[in-house]
C-alpha cells in the first residue's frame, strides 16, 4: 500500500512539473510592436505583477513603502538630506521599484507616473524616493514642481547627448 501511494505521488509530482513547464513555454516575450502594446495594456490593468502588489497612485505607493520598511530604516531614510537620498538609494530602493512595480514593462503605477509627465523609469524611481522622503518629513510634496524639474533635467541630458561630437575626421 505504501509503495502504491509513493508511486502515485511520484507520478502526480512529475505531471505537475510537466504542466508548469508547458505553461512557462507559452509565456514567451512579446515579439512585435502589437504584442508589446497588448502586454503593456494587460499589465496596466493588473493589481499584482509577479506576485507583487502594484500601487495605483502616489499615495498608495507611499502606503506600500511604509508597509515594506521597518522603523529603523525609515528613521535613517527620514534623517538623510533630500538632495542626497535619491542618489544613494537609486540602485537599491529605486531599482526595487523599477523592477517590482514594472516601470519598464508597464503597470498601473507606471501609467500614473507617465500621466503626470514622467517618462523615464529612472526618473519615476527617483521621483518616488524624493516624494516618500518629503512625506516622512511632513513636508509639502510639491509633486507638480518636482515633475517639472525631472522633465527639465531629462531634456537637458537629451540635448547634451544629441549635440555632443566626439571627434571630427577630415579626409
């Protein structure tokens, strides 16, 4: 009886693994512009992506960041200077937001940030770090002004890169 049970358990587990692998094969990355747009639309309707809750707006994101952070970390974050906090946390907290809140692949929060005027995922992450810092310090968020600053900075970077000539070769 014990052998039959173990045999059935073995067959059941192998079947589950095979079905799971087949499901993963069906999830190939989008290959055309239309596929990408469809994936973006689907992601923007989801409340969870890869098991992670996606905030719907800035206030919801603040609540989520507070839930995900311990008190000691929040105190250190709160006591840091605003102009330094985004720089120092960009590759930690910022990358976490970019990946988990799906700023590149699209999410409802990414859409909310784009609707505010932020277009680059790095700007979205830095914006949220600053907004969260202001919230913790009970300062006015001034999100519209902050968006204008990020847009101006991104435009200046773009113009600089477009006009930069490395070397002129004369023949």
